[in-house]
C-alpha cells in the first residue's frame, strides 16, 4: 500500500494543548474506523503544521478522511523511498 506524507497547515499547531491533540486524534480515529484502505501511522507537530504519515490505497482516501474529520490536507505527497542513517553502511558496500 502506498505511503503518504500530509502537510496540514494549522496556525500555532505547536502550541496546541495535550487535550487539543487528544481531541484531534480521537476525531481522526473515529473517521478512520469507518473507512477501508487507509491507516494513520504517525504525526509530527512542528510550528504551524502537523505532518502526518498515512498508508492509503490512494490520495483520494486521504482527502476523504481529511474532509470527514474536518482537518486540512494542504499538501499530500506519496513517499517513494525512505532512507535513514543505516544507508551509510549500504553505500560503503556498493
């Protein structure tokens, strides 16, 4: 299943309280339980944004979830590859 990175522009997102974030998580999960072909992996709160990682069959499901949950989905990008520090070792052996 494709993996997507979603940028949600939310002013002062980094200042949201734990209760606000729990509410957003609860809302998101409530909508996701009614949907097939989409799974929330993790989100990162930074500045005026929340960056979310989702597995989904397609971008349309990401947009459908955002609309139903009441969240913006300002930019949706399919993740084509993932790299991490272990790649240093891979490069040494190629």
